[in-house]
């Protein structure tokens, strides 16, 4: 059975049937229920083309990635986000369109997507303070949801974020409670909103204990295993190395762990590690007892929620913006222990990078 036949059977227009199956709020609940029941009875699944013709929508969601950050496409964190979002897209009959553009063409890419009607909405990634994309998308009238926050911002907009400040303050407090005072911070690229919030959480925890922040212990990198390894080797090979690390991703934490092992140090004894984002589909964090102590948040869940909010916004563009900040949980693993009493500077020079 096709859309026309189902519509004739129900005595409704094709547009009404398509909108009812799409969950559009302007269709009465009783009508939606009747249409959905009939679709199940007749084993009808709407085609994207038919839905697009009936609703005047492209039935696609856009994700614009800059070339300087196109490594995000193969980053397991981005992959988990897209997996969560894609689950919602599929249930709602949407495709996903990923556009990789040069850094200077990003804003024009959004204008082109809106002008051509290529997508019905977009998700904005890696927001920066006063992010210009928010103003452009608002002016274009293209529905969007931000993964993260871009404050300060004069415009109201929908977003899903986690409490990055609270997460990194909590993680730093844990290490301070264990007696660590020289704590290395391996964070994401500076200037991104979540990176700056994590910096502030780490700094606040140290200042609350009367400790000064040593800029030599802070590194900003792409969140890769290699960056974690090289950052840790640099700090551990210095004259006054840290006894603990706070790391922005379990991917980076794996690199720190490799550096610790190469230097003949024992994880959780000589060097402690607290990671963030340890819930990834293809990178586990140990078995019953996690390898890394971590502040935990699900990137996949964030992807699902962003997609849900965006599709709701496409259906009801005038609805109020929804802004969510999720708290994280701290899970203890094998990577943390009391600060060592011996001097880490005594690591044999032959083992240093």
C-alpha cells in the first residue's frame, strides 16, 4: 500500500496522513492514533520522498564540519554522538547530511543549506563564546540545536550541555583529597566553550585549597591518544613532574596510560589519572572495575537528545527554546590512589623521552 491508497482508505489528504505519521502537533491526537493504527494494519512505511513531497521538507538534518577539525568525523566521541542522533533520525524518517567545508566557508555553508532547502535543521558542534553561527542560523530561520553552550549570547537558543565546570572541579577535588598537589591538566583545544569551562573548574578547585595554578602543568590539544601520550611524556620528563593527571577524554587517557607504562611507573601508585567521557561504544573502560576513575557522561545520549529537540523544533518552530545542562557522575577505577611520597623527579633519565 502506498501513501495515496492509505489516504483514500482513511478519507484523509496525503498531507494529513504524512504529518500524522511524522508526529506533527497540528494534527489532532485522535487523528494521529487512527493513522498510525491503519499504517500498522496495512504494513505501510512512508518513503522519505513521499513524506518530503507531502510536507514540503527535505527530511534531512545537517552537520557541518570544518576541514581543520574534520578529524572529528573519525573521532569515537563524534561517532557516538552521531550514533545516538542517527537513531532518532531513523525513527523520524530523516537522513543525515554531513558537509565538510573550509574554515572560512563555514558560515556560507549554512547559508547555502538554508537557501537550497537541503536540510530542515542543523546541529551545531563545538560552540565557542559568542559563536557567530547562532546569529547566522537565527537570521536564516533555519532550526538548530547546539551541542554545548556558546555564552555569552544575546539570542535565545536550544542546547544540550553537561556541567563541564562542575565535572572538572569535582575531579580535581578528588585528586586533592588524595594528597595530589601537582596535577597535570590535558584538555581540549583552547577557545572552545567546554574546554574553557573545564579549565575554570580545575582552576577553582586549586584556588579553593590555596594552591596556585602552574601553567606549565596545563596542555591544550586535540583529544587523541597521541596527544595524551606526548603531553604526559613532556610533563613526566620535567624536573618537577605531576603526580596526577586530569584528562578531557578516555581516548587521551589511554595515551597518558601508555606514557606512564613506558616510564616504568605504576598506575594508581606512582601516577594517578582521572578521565572524562569514558562511556564510548568502541573503547571500553575495563570490566567490573573500570581502569580509569572518570567523570561520566554519555555522548550517545547527548546525541539522541539533541536530535529529539531539533526534530521537535522543526515541527514547531515557534515553540520555546529548551536548554539542558546535565550533571555528571564520578566513578572510581583503578587509576587513582594517594599521592606518592617519593620524589617523581627520581625517574631514571634513561626512561625519559
